[in-house]
C-alpha cells in the first residue's frame, strides 16, 4: 500500500506542477513582458477561470501527505517552516493581486497589484525549485553535530541559508548554490510553460514575441538542466543507480529531453497547443526522473547517524492506508468530473473572458 499511495501522491504533485505551473509562468510573463493594458488583460484572461482550482491540488497533496505519510508530513512541515510560511504569503499576495486589481480604476492601485501578482509568481517558482533541490540534496535529520544526534531521528530545522552557502555543510540552509540552481531551473521552466499556455489560450499580440521568448529561454533551460545533472555527482555519488538497476526508468529522462528538444520547434508549430504539450512533457519527465532517482527515499539524510526517511518508515498503518483507497476512488471520480466540465466550458481561446473587470 505504501507504493500505491506514493504513486498517488507523486501523481497529484505532478498535476499540480503542470496546472499551477502555467499560472506561475503566466505571472512571470505578466511581470516582464506585459507592457500594455491589452496584454495584461490577455494574460489574466488566459488563467482567470483556472488558477484557483489549480491551487486546490496543492491542498490535496498536503492532505494525502498527512494521511498516508504522517511522519514525513510532521518532519517536513517543521523543518521547512520558514520557507513554507513564505510560500503561504506569496500564494496569498498572488491571489489578491489578481482579485483586487480591478476593484479600483486607478493607475497606482493597478500597478501595485500587478507587481504583487508578478513578483509573487516569480518567487513561488523559485521557491518550489529550491524545495525540489532540498529533497534531492537531503537534510541533517536529527540535527547531528560531531556525530551526536541532538533530536529524534526524523526532526530537523533549516534556516533560509548558512554562512557557507555550501550543500555539504553539516548545518545546512534551505538555500545554497545547488538548491538555488534548481530554483532557477524552476523559474525558467515555468516561465516557458506559462508562455506556452498564453499562446495556447489567447490570440494576444504578445504571442509572436512569446514564441521567441520560449525559443531563446529553451537554450538557457537546456544549459541549466545539463549543468544540474553534472553537479548532481557532487551531491550524490551514485545519482543514477536506480536507472542502472531498472533500465525501464530511462523512459522518464527520455520524456524530459523530448519535451526540451520539442520546444526548439515552437516557432514552426501550426497548432498553438503543441508548445504547452512539450513543456508539460518536460515538467512531467523532470519531476518523475528526480523522484525515481532517490526512490524509496523521500527525504535523504545527510549524516550517517540517522537513516533517511523512506516511504516505508514514514507511512501510516496498513489498515488506514487500505480504507483510504475507497475514499480516494470517490474523490478521484468527483475531481475528474469537475475538471472535465471546467475545461470543457472554457475550451478554446479566452481573450473575451475579461477576468478581473468590475
């Protein structure tokens, strides 16, 4: 049952990254490229009917994590307390930026909330990439100092950074050069993803410029991915051991690079949705490749005193996991119906939605 719920958790997380990822990316595009009121309205119209529903997936991920892997939930939410609170505030400011902008027709008012929406989206993409970097790198479980564990084996707490900025430091920070690199990967990849969504859902005058942006930034993304793969050996001596032992897992990196190379043809696509498909492939492949590379670990330990957290030592009791399957099936059916209706109603171009106008 642990593997079943782990697959469920990772599937929900991947759906969240793809769906809310285009919202974050649209916010980044809004911050840097939307110069006219018409461009800004096109971007908010593209995500307006979807963004709040997309964020529900994050709540669902937290619920499944609490239910199926309570020890991991307790460990992560205490250890990453500071960045989680920052993410919460960024989600709030991003939401009110969208909702409050149109309440008053005033240039200063609109500019404030435009910046709140754009900057929050940018920082959320950065922090989620950094979060992935922390999971790959691991944490000092038990807060071991000089070979002595100061706390129980699953406990840790990280400051935002330490003085060395070194991922090999005994006392780690959330941000170091390795996690920051993955944070930048998150920003670039979601920016591309958001641009593809805007191209897909609007006939904006921005679309031609955005295709050039996707093409150019794709070179940056490829360079960052290759660099992060090269430096992974510094963090983990055998980063590809699962792929070597189970060759079929190479399908996930293949999907990742297929997504990247497909995006290089974004200027020639006849159908606007193809760019979004390829950026979704990259996000799906990249996230799943990262997850399977550390499996069965869910939070590696950077010390030799306390063991890493795995799906087996953080899972709830077998009875609870079994009973939960029935409720999950009901919930999955309801969510599938909801999403089908939502995307059916708002299919096609969204230029005339007029989201946020009052």
